[in-house]
């Protein structure tokens, strides 16, 4: 699947992940521990870990090599194999923390932008396994919003985004206690989608969007009430953003 339809599928998966991360209260920034350049041998040794013959659970050093390979490789076959190996190892709780501490979540999330659909799927699968860890959920929230904002700026992607099935808990990201950085991103997401709808000439009563979709969520009264309530937010930047959005509700 390519083009807008393929991007819509990816957006759907991302939004489902966003709904699962409803309990975010603050923005955290992960730290990379150690220099990934140190102690890394040639990429060939890392590739050996992805050839399917290595069945053992990878240790921290091996995961570091694998992440370096994933970040530096250009061959789609190598990238996909690395993501499969990483996704399989992310199913183990001890490795979920190690991968986060090595700075692996942004590396995996960046592969969702890859033009190869199979690579997108493998990246989503790896993120899904990593999201079992609560601390990882917070960092993956942040990554998801960055990617969604990129997609929402393109009118051609609007329909795919709005068709995505989203848990209603996604609206909790518009609560006043959520960190400023998160609020500004979700408010910008709302604004971008509204602008794209205007450009594309879509009507608010589109019958093609099913109940439970992002369209219904963002056009519902609960979402409108949450955004209006933010006009009294203590942060001036958040208030300014809300003032520009309210006329669009």
C-alpha cells in the first residue's frame, strides 16, 4: 500500500497507540546512556544478529549494535531484518527498558516514515511491543504526536487520519493538567486537520467517517468543551493557541 492510503493505515496504527497512552501527565526526555559509537564493531557483526540463525535473547551490547545498524543502514532488506529482530527482543521486559535507555525508541519511530510499507509495519510492531513498558509509553506518546503533526500538515493525508479508529481516551490529552508541550502539539494537530478540511472542501457531516473514528472524536461536543476550557489555562502560549482555534470549533 502506497501513497495517502498507505499513510492512512500507518496513521491508524499510530492513533491507536496514542489512545493507549491516555495516562500521560508530563513530558519526559529520554537520555542516551553512553556513546553508541564506542565499542561498536563493524556493521557486519551486527548483521549477523539479524540473519535468523541467532535465537538467543540479545544483551545490551548486542542491542546497541543492532540499533546502530538500524540507524545507519540504507538497504531496506537490512532495515527490515533489524526491525524484526528488535521487535522480537522488545517482547522481553528487560529489553524494553534497555532499548529505551539506549535511545532506541526514536530510532524505531523514525522508520515509520520510510517509503517501504513492510518497514512501516515492522516498526509499528516493534513500537507495539515496546509500549508494554509504562515508561516507554510516555516516550512513544511524544514520538507519535511528532509523526501525526507531520502527517496532519498534508491535506492529502487528512482523510486517512480522520478515518482512523481511535479510543476515546485520546481526548484526555486535551486536559488542562497535561504538559504544555503535549497540549500545544495536540492543539496544533486539531488546527492542522481543520485547516486541511477547509482546503479539501470536506463538510463537517461527512457520512463516510464511521463512529469511533478520529473525525467523530474531534467533531464531538466533548472535544469542543475540553478545548474551550483551555482558554483559562495558566500558560499564555496555550491560551493564545486556543483563542485561534475556538472559531473553528
